[in-house]
C-alpha cells in the first residue's frame, strides 16, 4: 500500500486490522474526517515513521491546533505532537518535542525510539520504525504508539458520557472507566450538575486480552467493580510501581458465572520504564506512575466504581435517559411490591432462571414465602443508587444500592447488587446478592 493510497482505502484497511471505525456519514473533509484520515495514515501500515508522507505543495498537511492537545497528559501530548510533526513534514519540531519528552521522562522507551527514527529521517536515511530494536520490543512499541495516537484522534466528544453509566450515586464523586480495546482509563467527576471527564490516560492490560474467565488466564475482566483498597509502594514489589488499587473482582456476577481468579489491580509501572506495551500484565490495568499519582488523588476506597468494558460507548447525556428511567422504575416497583406483603406480586419480578448468591429459584421463593408470612409490615428504603448497563452482556443491567430493611420482627442494613435483564415485555431480576 502506498503512502498516497486514498484515505478511504486506508480506513478500510485499518478497520479490518486494527479495530478502527469510520461511520458512513463521516466526511473525510470534516474535522472528524481529517482526524480519521490522519489516523489511517499513521496506523494503516506496520510501521510508524518511515513511510509518513512529507508535506508538499501538492497536498497541504493535516494540522491540528495546539489547543486540541491541551487536555492530553503532557507526556502523551508531546509524543503525539512529535508524531503529527512527522506527518506534516515538520521534522525539526518533531525532534524537539521528542527531545523535550526524553528530558522530562528519560525512561520513556517509546520516546527514545521515535527520537532515533526522526534523527535517521533528518539524515536522509528513512528506515523501519524501531529498526535497531529486537522484533518483540519493536512490536510492543508500535502497538503502544498506535494506542496513544488513537487515544488522541478518537478522544470522546466534549460533554459526552459513557453509554454504560446510567446513574452514578449522588455521594460518589468520581467513576473510573476502562476502555480495554482503546487501552484508555478515564475518570469522570460530578461537576456543575453533570459529569465531566477529568482524567484520560493510556493504560496497559492483560497479555491474554479481555474477558477473564479463570485463574491464570492473564486476561483483564469485564464488569462493574469497586476500588477496595490502596496499597502504597513500600508494601509492593517493584513490578507494581508507585502504588496499587485492588478492585472487587470477582464480583457477584462473576461468581454467578463461575469465573475464578483474584488479585486484579490498577497499579503503577516498574521504575525502570515509563510505560508498558498495551498487552503486558497478568490481568491488571497498568498506568504510568505519574498518572497513578493523579488517579490516587481522586479515588475513594470502598466507594469509587470501576467500569471495565471492551469498548466505552460515548453518547450525549440525554441518550441514556430512557433506559435509566425504565430501569429505576422497575426497581421502585419491586421495592413497593416487597413492602405490600403480596408475595406473589413481589416474586413476579424474578426470572425463570433466577438464582441468588446461595439459593436456587425454588428454594429462594419458598424462603421468601415463609419469611413474609410471619410479617405484619415491611418497610424498605433504597439509597445511594447506582445503575449501569453491564459490560460484555446483552440487555443486562446492574443496580447497586444501600438497602434499609425494617419489619415487624427483623431489621437490617445491607449493600445489595441486582442484575436486571431487559425483555421485550419488561424487566426481570436474574441474580441478586449482598456486597460484603
């Protein structure tokens, strides 16, 4: 494929091989189209620098205002500016950005490789990306560069929210979202009555890919979790860098599905390198140490949710409203029916294939009938409600809430998770259980 191959052909190639998508309505002359064209040019072939088209009088370079990189972490912003400088034929600027990046982050191996390749190009000796590196190292660096470029060129629109996030509890200040296919970790925070993206970082994941199923498969799980602890660097091996946040894998749904394994963390990077290739951990999510420090300032242990998805779908806030209202209405009806002491009406919310954490459906139904028959009243209050479309499952939604239960002969306070399935004729609960 020539560097002068039309952008649309490049995008078709990229879509087949690297996961890229260009909506049919996207114009290659629009701002998003120009971003896609640059992405195609930069990613379509197996190397990154030697083949990039140098700007000529025949075709103006694709340029991006410096302001578009302001929201990127400074190290990544410099890396992207260096690569885009090569694409636009501004090799001196590309070299300067790479040199400044190396000065700030001397252990950033990808920056060293790009710096060397730009020097080679300036000397008039174009070569393959990371030609002096071992094949495995070059492949990992190439994958990291692709992921970082994609993170910039396909950044979520301003004001967009994740399609999977229907409701964040009012007492939760921020949520972590991990897009496994894009190798990005995002942080959203409550601001001005809505959610704002306050963190956006490159992240490495399990060398086995996604959808963890069993102990030792070296995959990163997909699901909705909570940060359960903070481990400082003095308690950790060098592998984990400046700190770690264990998350609640396996959760109730994972256990319901028979998934095994443990020890899934969000953690830093070993001190000998700035970052890792995209697929490089045993299942954990890995950040550069400077980004982990930033994340540490935002996380509330025991409260911050972590949504891990193969792909985070970004939409405008109004697009999730209908599903949010429908799901919360179903939960409220379930609550009212439980209080009514009409056990048949209460149990109709549970699916034919329902199973609780410790009982099959028939045993659960018998237990509820026996318990409710001894009550003169039941009162149930739900607070701190969070609602999510569950990643990796079709029409499955998770609701987590603080449940205050009071009755004529028993009272309790629990945190509960319910997993609701959306059907053509309504909603039903397929699994529920308390959270320790």
